[in-house]
């Protein structure tokens, strides 16, 4: 019987009506614990968490939820995550249950219910049940365009005119790109910065590169400065200042990073680290 059903029954008992509030809360808490199936995760998102050489999964407060038993762990996407044990990969669900055997030599995150794996030298896709899918055709590349407005050209330099509102960007830049979420990335010489849809510079032109990919819907662009990598937030400000030697796009609410001293782990969308 589900715990919430038991609550309904218990709350209708007359003797509960006269109980003090704190006694009632304590009583119901005990019932919840008693009827929650062992191993079932009832909290929020799970995040790959490393301690020493082993990986498990923690909640947003870094409390360990799934034990440290993997050699490497990936983010949960479509409610599944890849894990590596002794050089081979498999997939688990949020309770730690093995959806597939740990036998793949390569494994990717799920995207729209599909993941690419390699087994016995053969590369193919599987669905969320771990079943092999028939080969799919490669989709045609999307035609890139600037949805926020139009490029303005003058004397070999670029500016921008927004479609909505009266804001404009002066023609002083050598390159202008768009993240399709309301930001413009602008380059002067070899340095990059960011401008919002009001035409305001929100990130100074002082970065070596800014990258946003369609794979993660262009969220949390990766910036590089002095050879180190960080992330921007949705407004174009620094979410995490450049301090990592490697940084991957956000997937499933987390991003994989590596520090200059070789420590690998994940950060969440607030920039919080989940590794020692």
C-alpha cells in the first residue's frame, strides 16, 4: 500500500484529531519511512559525486544517495546514467538498478531517448530499455540564422540591429554570433565578449573564446581566459569564473569539469562542485 494512501486513512481516524501538531508530524514521518521501499530515491536530482577514486551519486546537499562503487559516472538524462566499472560501461536508473549489463566499451549520454554505445567493435544506438535500435539517418544540418535581428556592416566592421525594440550595437566588431537565447557574442581582434538583447555589454570583450552548443540548447556557454575555462549564466554574466583546465557542456543539469591539478568532477547549475 502506498504511503500517501496510508496517510489518508490515518488522518481520517478520530484519535489523530486530538493529537498535538508535533506528535502528529513525528508519527506521520515514521509511517513514511516505514512504507518507502528500500533503495527508492524520493528526493530531487542525483548528481555524480566523487570521493577519492570512486564515484557514486549525491543530492544537491552533497549527501550520498547511491554508494561509491563506480570507477566513473555520468549525469542522469532521460532518467538514466552511464557508469564505468573496470573499463566497461553500462546504464543505471535513479535507484541504482542496472538497466543494461556493464559490457560496453563506449557509452554516451541519452538524447531524446537514444544513446550511442560500442560493443565488440560495433557502434549502434539503444533505447531507454537498453534495446538495440535500427540504424537512423543522419539529420540534415540546421541552417544558421540570427533570430534577434540583423547584422549591420560599415567600413569592414560589424554592428547589430535588434528586431524587437530600438537597441542597436555599434559597428565596431569583427564577428558577431548568437546563442539563440537572447545573447550576442562579439569579437574584437582575438577577444570575445557578450551583449544582451538591450544592446548592453554584459561581459567585457576580454575572453579568448565563448562557446555555446545546440547539444545543450545553448545554455551556460563555456568561456576561456588565460587558458582556463568557466561558464556564463543565462544573462551573460559569469556563472563560474575561468578556473578549469577542461569543461564540458551542461547535460542533465550538470557539467563535467577538470581542475588544473587533474581532479575530475561535476558542477551544478549554480556552479556548486561535487567532488573533493
